[in-house]
C-alpha cells in the first residue's frame, strides 16, 4: 500500500469501544489492528489521539495528539482495552470527541471507531446528521467486529441495519466508511490469504484520510509478495498466557491487579429522579 501524505493538514482520533458485549478474543485482534494503524500514522507523520469509550460518562484519553508514538502508549491501550463497560453510547461518545477532545493545529479530522455495532442509535439518522455528520472537515470509519455469539438470523438483521446506516450518508459531502471484520478475516489478512477482504479493508481505512482538494493522494494495493506459515505468527493463546503470567504481578508500577479496580462497596441504587432523567435522555444524543 502506498499512501503519500500530500495533505498534511490531518489529525486522527481513534475511539475504542469497551462494551462488555465485545469478547476478549475480539479485543486481542482489535489491538493488532490498532498497532498496525498507529504505526502507519507514525511513518506518515499524522498526529493521532486514542481513547477508550463506554457510556456517555466514560471517555478516557490514553494518548494525546502531542504525545509520541511508542511502546508505552501501546501498553496503556493494552492495559485499558479489556475494561468492560455495561453499554456504549456511540453517538454521545462521538459527539464529545468532536466537540471536547483536544485539537491540534490541523483543520481536517479523521475518526476511527472500533466497536461491535450493538447500538440501536445507529438508526437515529436525523440526529446523526444534525449533531455529528455536520462538518465537511471530518471523516469517519466504523470498524465493526462481528461477535461470534451472534446467531445467523441475528447477524443478518444487524448486517442489514449497518448497511442501511452506511448507505444513508452517500449523498452527504462527507467521507463515511463502515467495514465489518471477524477474527478469522483478520487472521487471513495477516497471512495474506483473503485478498478481496484486504482490498476492502485497506480501501475503507485509507479512504477517510483523503480529501477532495488533495489530488496528489494516491492509493495502490499490491498483493503480498511473501508467504507466511501460521506458526510464524505469534499465536493469540501465547499472548494471553503472557498477559496472565504471574511475573506481571511483580511489576507494580505499570500493571493493575483486578482487586485494585473492584469497588469495595456495593453501589447504591438510583433514585426515582435519576431514573426519570435517564429515561428522558433515551434516544437522544447527549452533549
């Protein structure tokens, strides 16, 4: 892939969904995607910000635009990506990212959203258009990982739901992409096996980086000229064993033990007024 950064007025926001409905296995593969994506931005000299997101009150920036691309930044992502939030409100999280996340000197912003697409608010088209898809300087790429727990009928419904969401914005003067992935597709992509998916994936990822006024931006896809055996790529099981190895317990300054983040007290129940406020905000994009 050749993508010359002829349009340097770009900055990237990467949002990572921490919903509990996303399996740890899917999150391992999301981490692999993020490592590749951020490395590409580093070599293209495109500043990027990374955050984990959940409900409307949970949006944590792990790496800011002016912080360097290094192993520590990736380690922070790996430490936090497995945090499980009950439910992710993508619309409200995106709204906050657009309006309140730190901005650099660049006018053009690209948003990559890693999620599983479990949010009925994808159907609030008028709200998306009014609150989120309203700035021609922004572009968006939704990377949706298909859950293995979905039954065939459930997946068919969601796939049509996502497709309708994607097609709804064709007439807008915005670049909005949506790509569905699975762990098997990512595995095959790493091995260079599924060239059609590789083309679709790279096209979606790179398309949102282009701007109409940057005519010199070029894209070229080359079929990998190398062959890899599966045993040449570190197995995900090995990565899991490393992450749970007892030796990590001795590194107090980086790794957090599970008992350190478990609440010591049972949270109190919400009262009637709080319930009414939550009920009133259902179906709305919160600022």
